[in-house]
């Protein structure tokens, strides 16, 4: 399987479509998921192109994972969550719908189940507020 540079996250990286950004550095971008499965559902992606975990250069993973940790910590604090899930889907058979490597962060509260994968679009004002709240907790 090859990387298709017309995927939606590549377009976000090129600034062709908007996103609610949380964090950006030379190698990574974190932004809100537009069809959130919980409050504060966000995504962390490398800027380098790869479809999933298996075709990603380990050197890229080494740059992305500290950002996953940093954003997860901030998202949990901002949402007042009790914990979080980290998920990453590889290929359609496993549920992947956007073919640019991404890590899902789901801040979770005791007893509150996740909503369905790729469900309802969120209100953009709510996403903007959540992105702002998460940014405040970035250290
Ligand atoms: P996956 O199914 O693991 O490939 O996840 C793709 C995720 O991207 C889903 O949770 C979608 O809700 C999310 N998504 C799709 N389009 C956008 C977009 N334009 N901005 C932010 N998130 C998106």
C-alpha cells in the first residue's frame, strides 16, 4: 500500500483545509478530531508521510511519541478526565479511514463510554473551546 498525499490530514498539514490546532512543532501536529468519540478527542500526527505504524520510520516515531504523551497529559487535565485511551488503526480492515499515521487520544471519565468511531460532526465552537483548554495545559 502506498501513501496518497491527497488524504485529509495531508491537506490539513498543507493548510488546504482548516483544523482546530492544539500543538505544532517541526515534526508533529496535534488537532481536534471533528467527529469526536468523547470530549477532548484529539489526534497527533507526524508531518512526515506514512500510512500507518508499519511504514513509519522509527526515527519519526521517536519524535511523535513524546508529543502524544504531552498532548494526552494536557487533554486529561483540561477535560478533568480520570484516564485516557490511546488508539491507532492500521488499514481499512482494522477501521482506519484516513491513511496518514495518527494517534487518537480519548480522555475518559469513569462510567462514560466512548461514542462510535467516525460518527457525528461536532460543533466547531465546542472544538475551538476544547482546543483552547487543552493548549492551556500544555507544558
Ligand atoms: P481513523 O478512522 O483511525 O483513520 O481516524 C480518522 C479520524 O479522523 C476519525 O476519528 C475522524 O473523525 C477524523 N477526521 C476525519 N476528517 C477530519 C478532519 N478534517 N479534521 C479532523 N479530524 C478528522
